[in-house]
């Protein structure tokens, strides 16, 4: 929430210290302050408000946490301070961590309720640092906003408007292929998944940057609502399916950061945007589709639709031989079973890319976990009537088989990584409210910055 940050050099002094520093800090205080601390029984944990004992106003605020180098230590700070503007006065690295988690902790999704004015703000004197942090916060907030938006207001046509506006903001180029045009231009699986909806399926395409620079292509799953199709989900499984366009949200948030930081790359962003609905022309179990690449796919389950829309987009993406190809998708419940909801899994056979991602993730405290593309499981996608099925018939290894399905549409010489993400916080954590969430986006941005800057 960028409104929680201001670029100014005045405000109530705010210091962030570790609890281990409390005793040394206390020894430097006046006798009056020491006596006051004793009366509070303050032991060096949490927010300490130090008054001006003559005027009765707030002199400074000190926040004692376990570790000043931990990103989310200050994630709840915005809700713990009284109204006012606070000036950070730590070193630049600590200020960056504090400001990022402070602002993300202040995030609130308000389009459908009365929004309250931001009463607690954080002042950052350094303009370059302020711009950097607000770019991070804006990118994550884009992901959260898009995922949190009710499906009725976030259908393929709405994603198209958002992507077009983003292209305009950064002087990029936007195009889209809509409805039956998908068949005319050979995107049959995107059309097949989305044809049952009154909201026409489409392939959204954004291009930006120096055409002579290394090409980086992002692909995001844009299933704006997933009923499961004819293999209808139960009510409990359908409740949060507005978040099934979380992959699209991730690549849009990431693209915004890439363009705002002006990374020296040739960026392409592709989003196959559909609603997986039920109608008389809905895709059926047992149907066979010939994909854009020419591979025929037997539909084992219409609820395994995300990989279907992605495969045509990936098949198009590889024709331009991108230097790096990255896809994000809320693809499988199996990945959540394996890693839980807060740790995104990623798949890649490119050892250099894997190592670079893991280092970047550690650097920016945005954890990701490498999972195997175990080739032996490819047999689980065998079909007796087509080249392959869209999913295995059993529940085991589902995240791996989904990734193996996608890999069939990516050439071996392409540096490719697939992210399987939850896109949703099921519990409140410091800096991370319940609702839409960006997973792995900051890690990927750092990887791209390390590789191309």
C-alpha cells in the first residue's frame, strides 16, 4: 500500500532495533526515561513510545524485534503505532526491509467497502530508496488486488483492460486475440476451455523494451473463474476460484516492476484468459483436442484446464526463442499438499537458472522450492486414443505430472521455469493479510536483475 509511504525528511523519529540491543539502548537514556521504562515493565519487545516529559508529546518511537534483518519483522508495525508520520533513521538496508514490510502490512482491499484514510505513514528521506520500495510495494499490491477482485469484475475482458492500461503507462504494445479468432489463429485449447462462457476467451499479449535486448517472456494462467467445467467442483472447492487467475496476476505484478525499474530486456507477457464455465458447448471428459503445437490431448478431467490454456501460450512463446521463459500458475492442489500454501514450488531442468533463483530468493527473503521434473512420471499421461491426456488418473505426484505436461510444449534449448503457486494467504501473518498474495515474484525480479542488469 504505497499511500503508507511518503518521501520526506521530517516526522516522529522511528528506530528499529533488535531485542538484544535493548539493554545497551536503555543505559544511554536519561534517568527519567529509565524510571519510566521501569514503571512500564518494558523488557525490549515490541513498540516503545518515548514521550517528551516536558511537553507531553511523543518524542520518538522505538520498535524492538527479534531480528532487524528479517523482512517481516515490521509487518504489523503500521497497526501498532498511533496516528502520525514516522521518520525512519536506521541504515539503508534496514530501512528498505522495514519500509517494504510496513507498507505491505498496511495493505487493505477496499473497492467494496468504505476505505479509511491512512493515519500512520512512514517517511523515507532518500528519494532513490523511496522509489525502489514503492515499486516493490506497487508490484505486490497489483497481484493482491487482481486476485482479491470478485470474478464478476475480473473476467477476461477486465484483464485485457488492465493489461492495455499497463502497456500505455510504460509505452508498450498491447494486442489480444478474442473468441473465435483463437480458432482462426490456431489457439484451440484456449478456445476449448473458455468457449462455454459468455465472457469470451482471449489471448492477451504485451510487448515492451528494447527489441535488440535479451528476450524474457512471462506467461500467466488467467482462468478468471474455475467451476471445474463438467467435472464440476464441490462448493468448498469452488469458493475461492476467483483466485484461479493468480498466475496472470503474478506476471502482471512482475511486469510492472520490470518496466518501472527499466530492466534492459525485451519483455513479452502472455495471458491466456478464460472462464471455465458450464454450458451446452462445454469441453467434455473424453474429448480430444489438437493443440497449437500439433500434439493431441485427450481430456481426462475438465478441471485440469489451466495446463490446457497455458500449453498453447507456451507453444507460441517458444517460437521466438526467448532467452528466459517463465510461467506462473495456480495449477495444482498437489503442490499445496507437498509444500503447504505458503511455499511456492518451481520446476526447471536448467541448473544455472535453478541456482540463480534460489540465491535470489534467499537474498530478498522470498522463499521458493525446487521440485523435480521426474521423467518416469510422464507415463502417467499416456492415452490410448491421443498423444497424451491432460492429467493423470490418480492423485499422486500431481504437481510433477502437470509440469511434465507443460514441458511437452517447451523446446529443450529454452531456459524455462514453471511456478505452481497458491496466490492466497489462508492465515494472517505479519505483512501478509488473508487474501491474494504474490509468491516468488520478488525472487524472480531479483534473478532477472542479477542476470540482465
